[in-house]
């Protein structure tokens, strides 16, 4: 009798263990995949990292991409947190404290007409509602820049299974820049109640020259950019030289970004804000030029095999002279370029047409120096 009780107890334990296992399997089969469950199945672009909250898309043009054999509805669930942009960092911090970010989606390479928006809290982006069963590619790209909120991909949901991780492209470009690189005010035709040209409603980083150049060249990329920033001074109480190492975790001074892959090309579009603020900052044109040279060296240290292309917005002739003197010019892989652009966007910035002109010029230039 005692043996029968023991056997019965063992059977009960086995049944319980089996039910626990089935519950765990069911969680994987419910079509919701957390960041941990997605490991090794997705590709990101930009300086992306994984936090407890999920996969971080913290700055302009950061993206996540995955392949799936699926059907029906496909969605991405995100979390958005406001940044503490205080008086210590920027004048008029009220323009920056509200979390408000926009995104673009691509399904099988086609750009979605929906402009996805998330404010502080959680949101579901439905990428596809009734997609036909089969192999599909999905990509979500952040339009808004760093200061408009910290966004994390909490999970993705679809009926089906992941395909192979999207492959890296042959060419990798890092863009370092200011409001031009991030697309500040480039869609002025949008109707919105805010009059401030830097509001994220007016900005689409996927229609800025940096992102468009990468797309034109089928290149992987990262955009290290903040509107109003300079190498020596600008409209923030920090400079690109001070935050380049830890961008986009700008407020985390103990963090250093170490790229898993170094860039083949680094494009630096900077110094316009230095040119507008150097007198007030008590600097000289030579101070600006020296900081531009310093930033070039920082980028080269991070990406030792990269060709460096610099588009200086201030004192271009003096900067080019010092740049060639310091680095030796094109024979050593250091280039200067003038990017054409209009002033038809918000606050005198280029609109999409002006950004397109810059992208066309830069794309042709990169093709020339890489061929």
C-alpha cells in the first residue's frame, strides 16, 4: 500500500511538471516575443543597446528589423519615457521635457504611409493588419531625435515564427552632426499647433540627408546628432566633443560606447552652431577649428580604418587649410565637402527637397571615393 502511495505521488509530480512545461511552451507560442526571446533574431542600426525595459531606440534613425514567416496582424509594443532636459542643459527646457516621438515603418521594403507616434507611456504600433501568410521583412525607424524621449521595444507580436536575422550590409557609415543631420524642421507642411520649429511633429530623421544617403548606398549606419550642438559651443551646455564617447546615453557620464563594428566612412556635418555662438562663448575662430580637428581625431580613434568626410558649417576655408595641414588630405583618407541645401524648412533649415540635394551630393561623393 505504501508503495502504491509513493507511485501515485511520483505520478502527480510528473503531471505537475509536465503542465508547467506546457505553460512555458504556450508562452512562447502565444505570438508575443520579448526582447530576450528575440535575441539573435533581429538587427538594429544606430547606437542601440538593450535595457531591462527592452531594445533601446534612443536617437535619430535608430531602427529595429526582423524577418518573420507570419500572417495576419503584426505589431510592435513600445515604452516611452521623458528625458529630464533641465535648465542645466538647455535654455527653454519646456520645449524638450514632454516625451513625443515619431516613427516610420517599412514592410517588405515598402515605406508605410502611417506616421506612428508615441508619447510617455506604452503604445502598440500595428505594422500590418491582414498580411498574407509567407516570409516578410519588418523595419521600424525612429524619426525624432534624442531629447524627445527614451523609447524601448518591449516586444513584438505576430502569428508565426522568426526567419533568419537580417544580414549586415557591406558598407557602414557613421554620421556625426547637428540639426541638419537629424532633419530639424524638414517637413514644414505638417499641420500642428506648436510654433516651435524644433517640435518633433515638424521633424523626420528618415528624410534627412544622413539617413537618405545610407539608404541610397544600401549602407548600415548610425546617426550621432543633436540639433543645436557644436564642437566648441552651441545651444546646449555640452558639446559634441564632450558627449561623443557616451552618445546617445548623453546624461550617463560613466558610459562609453564601444562599437561592435567600426565604420568604413565617417561623415561629420558640424560647426554651424559654433559659428553662431563663438563670440558669446568668448571663443575665437581658431578655437572652433581646433575643436573640429579634435573631433575628427576622436572619430578616427573610434573607427581607425574609416575615411573621414567633413562638412564644416563655419569658416570653411580656414578649417580646410588646417584640416589638410593636420591630416594630409585626400591621399590619407580625409576629405572636405560642401553640402548644398535650401532654407525652406522651419527656422531656416532645409526642407526635404534641400535634404535630398545634400544626400545626392554626398552619395555621389562616397561612391567616387570608395570605388
